[in-house]
C-alpha cells in the first residue's frame, strides 16, 4: 500500500502534446494525461487491456476503425491487441487504466 501525491510526480511528454503522470501497482498502470488541443495519437496496439476515461474536454478515439467522440464522463473499454488511435478535439484530461502493468511506461 502507498499514498501517492500526483503533484509530486513529474509530468513527462510521451509524444508531442501528450503529457502524463504514471502510477504503477503490482498489476496495473494508471496514466493521468493532460492533452493539448489538436494533439494526435498514432495508431497502435498493445497486449494490455485499457479503460479510457475522459475527465475534461473532447477526444476522438478510433478503435478498430470505429470513430467515437468522447466527452467528459465517457468511458471506453479497449480490449487487448485492439488497434486504436486518437485526436484531442480540445484540451483534455484523460485517465487510462491498463492491465497488466505497462512495463514500457515504467
């Protein structure tokens, strides 16, 4: 168990316009994203299951070729190995939960 203050975790830029703070447990990774308007996430996939939650703003999420306009309060479950990409329509705050841990983000 541990208590974590997100304000004490330095924000990293993973790709242009996508800034994040990561929290890792034994089995999961949670990513707290601040995304700039217009930022684009290229198409990719990974073996991790992912739950994408939009907290603020609007995000276009494309999963397996299907376009989804996500707004605050919307949640999308992305299965393992699903091809997906995205674009911030406006400035966004997004929380992604990954299972298992995203070793590439450690």
